[in-house]
């Protein structure tokens, strides 16, 4: 949980780190966790960093992703 907060907020603070810079295994775990907490069964197609950003309620480039509202 601490890693999630540190990594996501590093992106939020615009420190030169984006979701694409985070490790793939971290992004997969983050997506699994947020998807479960949001009660989603399907995710939009797209690159893993963009899907993670969408799930976390952050800016993303997924054209057909529905609005979810802010995560935290």
C-alpha cells in the first residue's frame, strides 16, 4: 500500500515520472487492486500504464474509457 501511494503521488507531483515509468509488475498489481475496489469486471483496451492512470482517476490517453471519477 505504501508503494502504491508513493508511486502514484510521484506521478501526481509531476516530478518527471509518469505511469509509463513505473514497473510493469507494480502496474499490474495496482490495476488488480483498484479494479477490485471499484467493482469493475472489464477494463478498456490500451497500454497498461494508461489503464492504470484511468483506474486511478488520473489523466490518460484512452479514447473510449468511461469516466470513473477520482480515485482518492
